[in-house]
C-alpha cells in the first residue's frame, strides 16, 4: 500500500494581534448616520469598517503631507 503524502498548507502570514483598545463615543445624531450608512451599504462588521476608515484617512493624510523634492 502506498503512503499518502500529507498536504502542507501554504505559508500563511500571521495577522498581528490587536492589543490596544480605544473607545469612541457618538452622540445620537452621529450614531443614526452611522447606522443608516451601514444598513444602506450592508456593512455588518462596524469594527472593521471603523478601523479601515480611520487607517485609510490617516494614510491619505500622510501621503498628502509627504515632503516634495521639487
């Protein structure tokens, strides 16, 4: 009987563990806007949405403020 070869999983990059917690407080109007936006665009994971939005805004701002040579 031939031995079966074990399938090896391709190298998977480990995601960095999130250990730093931040809290955001919204007023009623802001929360209503967020809820309506998420329901309109079928966003189910608000945490992921907030994280991606904040990081993309920061990266965009850093790119705009990057010093130019000429």
